[in-house]
C-alpha cells in the first residue's frame, strides 16, 4: 500500500501559485466530475504514447474499449507500435468473487512472450480496485521474473476526473521508472518535455529547432517517448512543462528529489514559440546559447511573416470564440491573435488558476472567460457576432446551429498547430473553414419552411 499515490496530496498541490488562497483543494472530485473523462482515461493519456510499452487494463472489456487509442499521438518508434494493441484481463463475475490476480500474472507472461515490450503498465479499474486485487505485488514478482519494469497504475475511474488521472499516471512513472537507469552520456543542455503528448506531431514542429540550438530532449512524458529515456529523466538540467495542468505535481517532486528546475510554456503561435525558446535558453543559463537562440528566432519570425502575409487581409475584422482546456485556453488564443483574429471569449473551466490569469492577460479586460462554455458559447456568438468557433468535436453542432465556421483544435484535430509552421497550418485551416459554405447552408431553412 505504501507505493500507492496519495490522492489528497495530488488534489492539494503545494506548488500551485494560487494554492494558499483556495478554500477547497484543486480539482476536488464533485458529482459528475468524470463525465468529461475519468481518472483511468487520464492515466492512459499520460502514459499511452510510449510505443515500446504494453498497456494492460485489469478490468472488464468495456474499460479497454472505451479508452483505447484515445488520441492521435505520433511516434517515430522503429519497432512495433504497441499502442495499436489492446491488452486486457477481461475479468468476469468469477474473477470478482475469487480474484483476478492470476489473470494479471498470466496476461503479463503472455505479453512478454509474444511482444517483448520494454515495460508493462498495469492499470487498475473501478471493479478491480474495489475487489482489492494486489497489482503491486503481481508487478513486483513479474519484474523479477522478466527483468523489465512492471508499473502498477492506481487510477480507477471513480477517484476523480481525467486531470487527476493524468497526475496519477505521472506518479506511476516517477515511482517505478524515473531514476532507474543512467544515461550513456549527458550534455549541459539536456531537457525533459513534460505534458507533451505529440498530438498530430506537435512536438516535431519545434524539436528540430531545439536540436539546431544544441538542446537535447533527454526524455518526454510522454509524446514519442521511450521507456529507456524516461528512466534516465532524473539527469536532465531542466523540465519544460508544455501542459501545466496535468503534470505539475511530477515536476515539483522531481525538483525536490533531483534538483531539476522547471518552466512552463507553450509552442502555439509565433509569439509563444519565440518566448518559449527564449525561456528555455535563459533557464539553461548559457550566454552563447541565448545569443544563438535570438538569431534563430529572428530568422524563423522573418520566414513565417512572409508566409502569413497573404492571410492578413482575409482575417482582418474576424472574431472567434475558443472552447478548449489547459494551456490552450490562452496559447491558442495567442496564436489566433498572431493571425489578426480577435478572440472575444475563451473557456477556462478546464484550466488552472495560472492558465486563467494568462487567458485574462491574453484576451484583455473585454474578453470573456467562460466557466460554463456549454451554455455560454452559443449566447456569446450571438452577442459578439463571432465568425468562428474553435473547440472539440462536440461543439460542432453549436457552430452549425449558429451558421458560423468551425475548427477542431482538440485532440481530434488532423494537423499540427505547434511551432511556427503549425501556425501556417492553422491559418490555412481557418481560411478554408471560413470560406466553406456548408456552415451557413446547413443552418438555412428549407425553401418550403416558413
């Protein structure tokens, strides 16, 4: 039981800037909190991009079916991508009565024999957590038998929201992987990317720039990640938090244990990408690196300015409503402003207090920070005369009803909007959306309707 993460500690995160002023813990479970995704799903989101690890769901088949391949996270892994495989113990009523522990051990043996992964993540689910199956013991025994890490993930769905589950996934990686292996070599500019899931290849938009500067990505948690690299993450000089809301507890504990400082930034849009590169160089504390970074930024900004010039007149006077979560509440807003689009509202329900403060700074005093976007966004579209709604797929119907253009900027998106080139992708997609007649036509009444 000692290895299990302390839920209360994760909810009341000490490193949160606004922690002292809160009356209740951050993201404390409330009725209906899991409707946007449960803790089990959040843990898988944090760990699933490791293509060289097997992910074994200890629970009913439906738990695997509801969570498998939830995000289009790109990988350059040259071997078999195990995220495309679904592994489950598929427990039944007999297992509930007599325990499903033997199934876990047998499943791990089968996986190791047929797939030979670098690690196995074993996820507890609601049913198996309630019946008390000891996945810690089974993982310990399996690790001794197979000589690879076996990682128990204690994130049953009932403990809370998807965000809490992401933190629990980070706890599992910290307890069983990070610090268990030494890197073959280190450099003065080794960094970890934390909370970067490489959705549609976002990381690949800016990682070549880091490489050009001589900054090495030692490990990522977890986009395009490798188990061997995350095991060496304790030797990095800096943790770069790309999504602050999901793994802030992990970076705080890594600083306490290994002395690794952290910074939080975004790689969406021209300004934030440039500011992010500067922040990394400054945090690494090398004058030559800072000068080299300034030169690279000047080159990239000049290049993207030329490519975006044809879009400037088209976006002039356009207004947008943004409904997303985490740091995208302000980072996507900043990218839209880089294109000349006015962001009249952004959703902050799924954002930290720090993200909300940045959203306010980005939108200004006139911008609306939506706490209940499902209700507010339709009304705001009418009040502001917005031309564009950027959100997840569920908000498409709001855009259809209001007859305005829609663009998906959540994990279901098909293109990367990260870095300088990603901003060009965003510009092209938004232009196409605004020119697409389907949004206005589909909301029109039929000719025979009054």
